[in-house]
C-alpha cells in the first residue's frame, strides 16, 4: 500500500511541477492536468492512510507524512478554489504547497525505508 502511495505521489509531483512551470511562465494550465494531479494525490493520500492503519505501527514518520499530505491537500484545495474563481494563484502559494508535499513525500519514503 505504501509503495503504491509513493508512486502516486511521485506522479502527482510530476504533474504539479509541470503546472508550476506553466504558471511561472504565465501559460494556461490545462484543467485535465490540474484535475489529474489532484486525483493522483488524493488517491495517494487515501492509500497512505489505509497503509499506515494496516501496518498497525502508527509510526511517527507515517503520521507526519499523513499530516503533511493532509496539509498539502488543503493547500491544493485552496489553489483549486482560486482557479475556479478565475484568479491565478501566486507563485508563493504554489511553492508553499509544493514544499509541504515534497517534504511529506521525503518523510513517507523514509517511513517506508524504516519498515523494510
């Protein structure tokens, strides 16, 4: 379960990076890419939560990863709201979202490595 979550978050990161670079260049961000990014990340978060619960360890690193991704999801939801309102999100908000998500992915990988 954790491996699948890592893969999904990695794919979401690729999509998110593409979206961030498009925004930085003031190019239009395709809605399907935005939706796909969000769906991959949301699915990864669900798998992560299930994986942490199934592992029964409730490890500190697993909990930190879940909390970090939940925070990143809130930021992503905020970015979605801005998009729906027709307002381009600031690069600072995008960078904050990306830093939290990337840090959470690093913590998740460390948590997985500690269990294998």
